[in-house]
């Protein structure tokens, strides 16, 4: 992973549990000592929980296999 991540990048990756263990430990040490970062972390976690709740209560759209195949092709280009 890129060692030059900004604090904001680390915050986002931490909220999504995407930081590697060593980077996560270092970030958590910084989180403990930084009240502003704690607040940003709290807000991002709350937003993520709200989004997950909203999406889980919404019906999944029906997408044809042809559309999914085309999207996959576009993502690979």
C-alpha cells in the first residue's frame, strides 16, 4: 500500500476496514490523541451506517445479464 496516504485517505480506509493491520494500528494511535480526527471518524462511521441501512432496506434493482456483462466489459477497458 502507498505509504504516502493522507490522513483523510487513512480515515476512509479505516472506516471501510481496508487499512493493513500495521497501518491500522498506527492510525488508531493517532485517532486516540486527536479529538478532531475522532469527530471525523464518528461522522464517517455514522454516515456509513446510515447508507448501509438505507441500501439494505431498498429493493435491489433488476438488471439484465446483458447489461451486467457490458458493465463488466467497460470496467476492464
